[in-house]
């Protein structure tokens, strides 16, 4: 699977603003997880908070390459 290049700053902002709707996971190409986040409203906020922390610490998600432009 080819790495998807994502701007780290934009992804972090999207995760903070609409992460509970799964938009951050859709951006990363993880549609299944995005749908689950959408249906559970970010796991009642807990899942969204974990994703914000993971993105903020530049966690290496499978298939995602962070770019800093």
C-alpha cells in the first residue's frame, strides 16, 4: 500500500474540530474506522481525544506519511 501524504498541521486541526465525526480517519484513508467513529460520535469523545493525541505526537499510522509544509 502506498503511503498517503498528509499535511500534519491540517490533519491535527481537522481532528480537533470534527474528529468526532471521523473526518480525520477518512482523510487518512481509513474508511472503516471513520464510519465507526461517525456512528459512535468519536466513541463518546474518548476515541476522538486519543486520535488528537496520536496525531499531535506524530504517530506513524499505517499508510500515512506526515508532511510539514
